[in-house]
């Protein structure tokens, strides 16, 4: 899987590139700012672009804007944004229209190489990856007359994992249960939250996120 | 008309010729030349004036009546005839002239007989003069010496003659007395213009009739004496037409004065002057002028008020004349009905008035100028005197200090007794001119009052038989005084209304006077109680009074003005901080004194103090925040990194000897690292949330809501505000949400951010227990400081049991 990496801190960029290389990814290009990133994406047509949200010159949200541009111009390229902020609204901007080939992770996640590689792969394959911290904030947000309160703890866990963008098998693996059990939970959650059932994972993510944000 | 007059004139000449022939051919007339001369004068004066009057007023029968008197007298000359029959007719109609005269007199001036009494008088006169004479002659065989015989003699009867004589005397007495009574009554009822017409005729007629009565009365005693009186009767008779002519002439004179009137009217200032001028010319003091306002369809009087024309013209003896200008009715004169006799004059005056009214452009303009004139008159405190013709002071209006002598010695005195000869002449001449002409007379005069020469401008107007002098001073002194007065008023107003505190003190610091602002501040009235008291005792709080008194005392010595700040006494037992300084100046008597001027800076001081406190708190809060950060970094991330570093070293050391142990160490180090990262992230957000500057208030508030442990509804305006405002709003909500979570026991929170009149309004309302004290916690106090630093306001409503509402209003710059 071909990866382009954009991160202004050379040390971190090299570290991430190394981890990805060791995990079997092919890092075809590295960039220190958004312009360079766009050039590399255009040149190498990677499967996934990993982008730091904060980059020169203003160190605010260049990465996020570049990510959106990539999604518009190169829809086949998955985008994974790395951020140091636990701010759902950034993630939601990215996931606004489609959860296909999109990811938003805290930089902390890099240290868990296996999880990180898994997320990169999911995004590269057209799936989605949302940081568990963000998801837990979305799920944990208090609402008036909250139907989420009706979910069992397990169902809540499944909801969170769905929001992270994991497939049923991924969830089963994570929770160490059968896929059949996961499917049962998913059906129960959708009926409790009065959501229409969705088969494809990325559509499911979008539905769940839309629900959580409302 | 002309032909008729010519015919009558021809007849009169022929008759005269006949009469002359009879007189000079008479064999019984002893002195034909004299008699003829006398008769001709009387006869022709009556015929002449009669025809003249007839020509002037063909509709009036008075003219023909006058002429008839002449012709009737002429018939008397038939008695000069030598023929017995003609002589007999002449003897009967000889006195007809007197009856016709009575007729004419009683018909004057209208030309016809008005009442039954008057008709009876005239009938009686004809009966006595012709009827009784005829009967008398029929019973009287005697004629004059050398006269023809009596052709109508019936019989000689002494008794009949006596009876007829009595009838004649009674009849004559009735006619004379009745006529006198009628004339007297008419005179009394007549208005001034009518009297002017009646006077000459009545006077001469009355004289004639009186002489006639005397002649009749004397004839009982002595025929010779009676004959002498008869000559006087005739002479008096001859004056009647002359008097009539004089009356006509007077109207002519009045018409001549119309020319003067035009000039006067054109210079008249206002409707009242116009009315007075017209009234003067027509000799009708009650004349009223009403002006038509086409815009409002109403009549206004000379006084500018509404005028009831119908009521005015319906009054007995009043008539109206419309004044036209260029075919439009512009005004009406309501005047004495007798002026109808002088129609031409009234019309001429009306035309002049129309001209005068038109001169003003429009009647509206006239009214405006009238209003201005009146306003000026009302505003100016004029001196007014009423004088009679002789220059006697009858009345005055004005300030006694503008008089040369005290008012009590003024009234009843004459101008010449009080004023210098020249000035008195000047004024009295003006008064007479005004009374005589009815015109406005103006002039200047100078008098010495209390040793000061003062100039007055006088306007003299007629008022009946008297004149009113309106005097207005134009002395330079007066002007300067007025100017000074106005300036003083101005300064007083400024001093009293200025926000500054003013107090004048003498060199010992005793109060001379102070202004209204200080009265209000101190609650002390500027009066006898305060004046003369030491300044510091009245206005300064006790513990600073000594300091101020020393300050003022040293000022007297050094004369320098310094800036001071002291606590002054304020109304109601309070005190005020006042910044004050002093300026040396002279008081109104020229004595050196000091003006203390100060301004109440209590509020400014309080504000400054509050600002200082708030700034201090912000600095302290900043310091505290930095200390907290330092402590958190030191206790948290730094500690973790230190232990991480230790763990790494240990793992490194064990890597070869005990790889399993090294793995465990690295696992826990990794754990430690994750926590350190988490802590750093939290710290960073505490310093400044990146999302606020990146995405604005709504996104940042959403994030806050997401972390809040209870439902938070956010409704925020979707526009970017200046960063400091966004930050303040963010921290208001953040702090409020923290407080809600900690204390409110609320089930939900509403957060609203709106924009109102250029201010961002942030409201955080919960449904908790309320009772929050905005000043108790450092949190809210800090928020208030932050908001106030941006010129905003923080408002907390937190009634127990009704939730808490925090509302911040921050100007958006």
C-alpha cells in the first residue's frame, strides 16, 4: 500500500515513515507543508495520504484543508489526518459528506503501531478510522432524553467501535466475541436509536456519526 | 338735470325781473331800492344754494326746497303791485317764504319729512302763513298807505280779526316751539359727522326762528319795534344759505384732506394706525376697519382679532362701505350712517385705504407686520404719557425712575412747569399737532433725570381730545446697561448651570457667594446662613477642614493658585471628592477675593479605583494561572518525563540481561508517555483552545458542550467576532459551565450567543438551584474583570430556586 506522509516535524515524520515501512507500507513521498503534499499526491497517486493537521505557514488547520482538497481532487486517495486536538468538530468537518477513505486520529495513536497500521490500512482500502477518544466524547455527550441511555454497556461499546469505522469482524475481534453476536448488537442499537439499517461499513459510520452529532 | 336747473334758473331770472319791475313801478313802496336789494340777497342766496345742492345731489329734495324758499319770498313782491287783485294775492302769500323755510329746515338734511309731528308742524306753518293770513285779510278792510284797495274783503269784523290773530299766534308758537324741540332732539341724537353737517344750518336757523318769535312777541307791544326786529330776521335769514354753503365747503375741505390721508395711510404702520387715520379723516372716532383674509375666509379687526361684520353693521346708525382694490374686496369700513351724506368722501377714503392695504403686498403680510409691531410694543417697556391740548399730564405708564419728577407731582402739572421751555414746547406742539390732525407725530427729546442726560424718542398719537406720547429711551447709557444686564444674565446662567463648583471667598476665606451646582452638591443654600462663614467649615469634611483652611490662608499671603483634591461635604451627610483650585479676582465691590472652582471627581475616582482593582485582579489572575501551569507542568508532564527517562535507562540496562523485564519497563513507560501527552493536551487547551481561533465560537462552544457532564443546548451566531471578544465569550461559557457542573444541580443548560446593537450578548442559563453570588468566587469575579476589560458588563441573576443566568454584554468594537 502506497503512502504519502505530510508532517512538518522532520523527526516525527521520519519516525512515522519508519514505523509504516516496518509495518509493510510503501512510503512513496514525504512532505513538510501542504503545497508539497499536494504535489506528492498528484505525482505518486498513493493509496493513502497521512497529514498532520498543523503545518506551516500558520500552524493552524492547513492539514485539514489540504485533506479536504485531496478528497475533492483525488477521490481515490484515502486521507488520514493526524491531530493533537480532541475536537470532534474537526473530525466531523472531514467526515461531513462521506466516511469513505477518511480517518482522524490523535497523534498519540502512532505509538500503538498495530492499531495505527490497521487504521492506515482501513483508510487506504476506502474504510474509515475515527480516534476512540473523539468517539467516546461524542458518545459520552449528554443530551436531553438521550436514547443512548437505553443502550446496554456492551451495545455502547459496539456503537463506539462502529463510529471508529470498524467492520463487524473488527469489532468482534476487538471484543473477543463472534461476528454473529456483533450483528445482533448492531441490529439492537439501530432499532433503539431508530436508525435505518446500513450494510456498508462507511455508510454505517456516517449514520452513526450523524446521529451522535445531532 | 342740467336742463332742469337751467330752466329753474331762467324762471328765477324772469321772476326777479318781474319782481324788480313791480318794486320800481309800485306807487306805495317808499324805498324800493333798499327793499329790493335786501330781498334779492335773501332770494338769490336761497335759490343759488338750492340749485347748487340740487346739482350735487339730485336725489335729495333739500336742494329744490331751498330754491323754493327763494321763490316763495319772491312771491311777496306781488304786494308791490298797483293792481288790487295782484296786491291781494301778494298780501296773502307774502309770508309763504317762512313756511317753506320751516319746511326745508325740518326736511334737512334728508329732504323729506320724517315723523308725523314734523309733518304737523310744516302743515301748521303753511296754514298759519297762508290760510290764516287770507282769512285775516278777508275781514280787514285796511291796507297800507297808498296801497290798492283790499280786493278780497268780505266784511269788516274786529272780532274775526282778533280770533284769527290768536289762532295765528298759537299756530306760530306751536310751529316755533315744535321746530326748536325737533331740532334739539336731532342735535342730541346726531353723531359727530352728522353734527358737522347740521351745525351751520341749525345755528343760523335757530337764530332766525328765535328772532322771528321775538318779532311776533314784540308786535303785540309795538309794531315799530317789531318792524325793526323783522329786519334782523331777514338778515339772519340770509345767513342760512351761507351756512349751508359753508357746510358744503367743509366737506370739500375734508375731501382735500383725503390727499393727506393717502400719504398718512401709506405710512401707517399696522391696521390700528390705518383705522385711526381713516377715522380721523372721516371725523368718526367710532369707525371700525375690518380686513378680509381670503385664505381663511374671515374678517379681522384692526386689533388683529376676529371681527363680526354682520353684528357691527347691524348696529343702529352704522353703515358699511366696502373697500375694493383692483376689483377685489379687501376691507370694510363700518362707519356712521350720516357719512352716507358724504358718499364721495367715504369712497375716496375707501380707495385710499384699499391702496394702503394693497401696498403691504398681501393682507397676510399686513397681519404679520401688525403682529411684529405688537410684539415689539409689548416687549419694550415704554414710557407712556397722556396729555391734553394744553400739555397737562393726565396719566402715565412706566417706571418712575424714567420720570423727571416723582409721579405724584407729575399728574395734573403741565409740561411747561416740569420740563425746560424748549423741550416742553416741542412736546406740547407735537401733542397739539396730533390732536388737530389725527396724524402720528414723532420726535426726539432730551431730559435730565437725576443729573443724567437721557434721550427719548417720542411717538404722539391722538386719542379723542387728548394725545398719548409713547417715549422710548435710546440713550447710549441705556443701551450699555441693557447689554451689561444681558451679559450678567448670561454669566449667571453659565455659572449656575456649569458642572463646576464655584465659590467666592474673601481673603479670610469667608464665603461671599457660591453657585447652584455647589448648592446642589452640598445641600446648602446660598443665603445669609452660609455667607460670611469660613469656607472650610461649610463645605469641607471635618478632618480635612484644617488642611483646607491652611491652604486658603497661605493663598492670601502668596496669591498663587494651586491644584488640590479634598473631600467635600455632600448633601445628606455624604461626601464627595473634589478637585479644586483658586483664582484671585475682585468681587463686585472691587475688593480682592478668591474664586474657588472645583469639580466633583467622586465618580471618576471611584471608576479609577475600580479600574485599578480590576487591572490588579487580572494581573493576579494571570500570575495565578501561570503558577498553576508551572505547577501542573512540574508535577505532571515533567515528573512523568523524568520517570520515563529513568524507565528507559533501566530498560536499556536490562535489555540484554533480562529482555522480558525490559519489555515490561517499556510497556509502562509507554503508558506513562500516553498520560503525559494527555496532560499536555489539556494544559494547552486551558491556555487557549485552538479550535476557537481556527473555527470560531460555535465550534468551540460545541466542544465545551461535548465535554460538559450535562446536556447543553448551544445557539450561537455564525459570524466571527474580534478574537478578544470570542475569547471572553468562550471563557464566560466555559467558567459558567464549570460552575453549573459544580454547584447548580441543574439538569440542562442553555447557551445563547447573540448580537445586539453592536454588542455580543452571551447568556448561560441553567435550571438549577440558583443562589450564586457573583462576587464570592474568584471565577465569576475574574470573568467580570475580563469582560469589563473589554468595556463590557457581566450580569448575574441567581434567585434561589430559579436557576442561574449569567449574561455578558461585550462591545464588538
